[in-house]
């Protein structure tokens, strides 16, 4: 059963990796935005 379940997972892995990289880019952008806002608040 596990061997039969492997091919579908490999087929969907590219989409999952794409979503993972997209999530990484979005989270990185949010992190940079939060850091910039924190720095601007500290300078006040």
C-alpha cells in the first residue's frame, strides 16, 4: 500500500514545492516589512 501511494505523492510534490517557495517569499516579505516598521518606530 505504501509503495502504491508513493507515485501520486511524487507527482504532486512539484506543486507542493512551488507553494512552499511562494509561502517562503511571502513570509520573507512580511518579515522584512515588520522589521522596517519596527526600525522606523524605534527611530521616533
